[in-house]
């Protein structure tokens, strides 16, 4: 018997037992103890995002397996397993997937093989933006061919290009781990091209009013989390411009939870605006551009955490991390193979540690994101000693 128990069972000599009083005191203590005002339930899902699939002729010719056959899976093979490990995986399909029947084409008016999408889906991507400055490159036929391709695929949510006004006005919702998410996608430009009159829904052009209406509809439809893809800003700039900052602030004011940006073809910062996480630009994922600064892309991973209580719900982010990517035209791995810096070797990119340090600084401007370190550099032989 414990010491505490012996005291309760055997009162001091000359005194009456007080066990009844003790029970009352203990009961009152339990009843008066502070209790949480609201019960809280936490749900979460993991998300990963990469940038532009910009399929120049060099990329699709390297993937050609026959007159009408292509295979892009080798280009992204180093990332497949890790992409598949996430609940949600985003990318921007920069070029129309109209297929070979429409006639393949490269810059400035793109049309790409369907096999691009096949490879991305095989790698685990299931959230795809179709709104960008190349959406209208091949006119109405291109848009319809693209929508037909994506419409036949299961397990993927697209946004930013639609077959009707009704589709455009209906929130694109998906559910993951009991969390309802809305996906919106916009572009601020179309390279001077216009959709046919009355068919402006072929591409979602951004406006503050349109975004406000779409977010309102998404919330009314029950979305816990609102994700917005933005094709915006100026090309080849490492810092967000005034337009991007203004739009990001507006979206944050609307209560958008996550903004995923692209178009600059280079990496830009990841920052918080109030409770909204803003990825200003992920850069290129795969392309045939040449200069080093266009070959470095960003893969962002994070956990979206939804906490529900009796008085409402909140959305937050944990484990926000960035992995730099390298997409050389040629390497020992093959042509246009995307290489994460944590798998890098000097055979692929000499002095990759210095390159990583330079571009990581563009992304991490505060404590919002952690950049994963590159692979270890091989040890250098002491001065005067030759390598074996």
C-alpha cells in the first residue's frame, strides 16, 4: 500500500475518520479544475510543387522513340519516388498538350506530345495548372485538344483552362485526408493572344474581382484550404515585382492559404504574408533553355495542417522545405534529366556547392523556408599531391 493510501485508511489516534470529507474535497477539485474551452482536431496532408514543364523541341526530340511515340519518364526518373510519397503534387504545364495529331511545335507557339502528361502523372503529379502565357498558342483547337487529354485522366485535378463558362464558375475541389481543397489557377498574360469572343473561359485571366468571386464560391462550396496557382511577373528576375506583390497581398486578404507562382523561369523567394504562404516562383522544371540561371529550378515541399475546433478552423504550414533542381541539356545521365542537388555529383555539375549557395540565397530571404543542403562535395587532394 502506498504512503498516501495508508494515511487515508488509518486516521490519527483520537480523531474520527475524515474519508468522506476527503472524497468531497477531491470531487470538488476535479469539478473546478480548468478544462479546455474548445476541443481541437488536427488533420494534415503533404504537398510538393515544381515549376514549368516548358517542352522545347530539344526536349521532345530527345524523348522521341518513334515517328509518333515519346517517353519522358527517363527525364524525371530521379524524382519519381519522392514525388509519389506526397499526397498532393503540383506542376505548371507550360505548353499545350495537343498531341502529335495537332502538329508538334516549339517556341514561340508550343504544342507538345501527350506523353509529357503521361510521364508527369506516372511520377505522381496530380495537381496541374493550365493557365499561362502559352495556353492559347495553338488557338481553339489546341485548347480543346488539351482539355480532351486531361479530361480523360483519372486522379488529377486541373484548373486555369475550361470548356465552358459553367465549368469555369464551378470550383475545382478535391479531398485529401478528410480536408476539402479548392484549386484555382490564373495567368496575367497570354502573349497578346485572345480567346474567341464568348469563349474567354479557355484561359483564366487574373483580375482582382474574378479572384474574389472564385474564392468566395470555393468557401461556399466547403473548401477548408484554397490553393491558387499564379502565372505572373517578369521573366528572368530573381525578386518579385510590384505586380506580384500586389496580387499576393490581395489574395492573402481574400483568405487564400497557398499561392504557387511561376513564369519567371528562375527561382524567387518563398515568404509569408500574414497567414498566406507565397511561393513567388518555382522556376523551370524541365526545358531546353541554355543559361545556367534558367536551368536551376525549385521543388518546395510542406505539410498543410488544418486544426478544427468548436469555434472554427485554422490552416497552417509545417516542414516547409526547398530542394534546388538542375536541368542540364546534357549530362552523364542523359539529355534533359532533372537532377536534385542532394543527388548531385561533380561529373554532372562542377562546383555545384557554389551554385547551390548562390541560388538558395534567392529563395530563402527569411525563416519561412529551409533549403535542403546539396550532396557532399568530394574531398580535394592536399596541395601538391596528385589525385590517383
